[in-house]
C-alpha cells in the first residue's frame, strides 16, 4: 500500500504542474489585471510602472516560472487588489467552505444511500418510481433557481431563516446562529448531489442483487434483510465509495455559485471577487488548492476501496 501511495503522489506532481500551466495561460489570455485601473485619474505611466513592479511586462513563461519558484519557497504571492498574502486569504476563507462542503456531503449521503438502497430493493414499485422521480427533479433543478426559491419562501414569506452571511451582524455568532445561516446553502448543495447519487447507488445495488451468490443465498432460505445487510451492501460499497469521491469536485464547483448567492464567506465568494477583478495570484492559489484536493480525494477513494473490500490489493 505504501508503494502504491508513493507512486500515485509521483504521478500527481506532473498533473499539478500541467494544471497550473493551463490555468496561468488562460489567465494571461484574459488580459492584464491593471487594465481595470485605467481611467482619467490614473496616468498610463503609473500603470506601466505598476506593471513592471508586478512583473506583468515579462513574457508568459517568465511570469509562470517566477510564480512557480516562489511557490516552491512557500510563497503563493500577494493579491493585486488587496495586497494581502494569498495563503493568508485562503486560510481565512477555507474554514467556512470546508464546513459547508462537509455538512452538505453528509446530508446528501444521508438522503441518497437509504433512498438508493430502498429503490433498488423495491424495484418497479410505487416507492421506486417516487424515489427515481424525485432524484431526477433534484439533479435537474438549477442551483441558482432553488436558492432564489428558498430565499423567497423561508426569508421573504415566512421569515424563518437569514438570507445571507455566516452569522448575524452584531451577534456573537454561536453554533445555532451559524446553523441557521447554513440551512439553505446546505439544502441547495445536498439536493443536487443526492439526486445524482441516488441513481448511482440504485444501479450499484441492483447489479449486486442480480449476482448468482445472492440468488443462492435467497434459495437457501435466508431472509431478504439478512441477504441485503450482510452480503449485498458490503459488495455495493465500492461503487458507493466511488460516488462519494466524485462529489469532491462537484462540491467545489457548486460552492462557488452557492456562496455567491448566499454571501457565504468562503473560497467561492473570494474566488468570484478575484475573477471579477482579475486578481491572478488569488485565482492561481484557489486553482492549485482545488487541484490538490481533487487529487487527494481520488487517492483517498482508492485507499477506501481496499478498506471496504479486502480482496482488493494494490501492488
């Protein structure tokens, strides 16, 4: 297992470098961030001086290698807009994003796993059709539309939940206050993920239930609950773990939109602000972090395969 993990890490390093090159090239093609400063109050000479100070007058490959060399020394650069350290900005916004993503993932699994198993066991029943229909509805409804619908219902009409932020202004921001602000963002993220995961889990369990050894177990007189709990679910865990691993990039992408809509002070809100102002160091820092998290999630998923299924061995 140790050799396998080391091999995966060595493979991930060129992948990360390739991702950073592509990201940096796309940003350079988007234009110079100092172009947004042009106006009557700022002279062209001042812009050129700032461009030279930031190294933006150099060719693309020079700028990239300067950024990469600084990164290897632990320096992710400084924001063009706020002049803050990128690592400090990411550190201050990472906690709220991880909290939102973690809770949303848990809630989506609590909805998807029981519903997917129930739908597979009761195939072609009225309950199966209901679960499948709701899963299609959950995965099809746009996140921004569901967000606006929830705000209109629970904030405007009923006044039960706050519409934005992580804590109420002027309050101490206790656990109950944070939980109230999390309800709607978590619903938006978890409904979309659960809708997709229910169909994956249903298909995985159905495939296992059709195996010959389960038919033999049922023919020997074992009850349906024992067959499902002791035999089917354990073998269906590998596809379910795969589904969980696939949710990591989905969560990162969905969090950008949800955090913007609900003013959640996480990486998504910071990323959107950086994109609007062409704050390239911040964008590169977030892209690098996202790539590391996705690759780490894939590695953890592979390791969990061996945990849930001891017959899987890595060389």
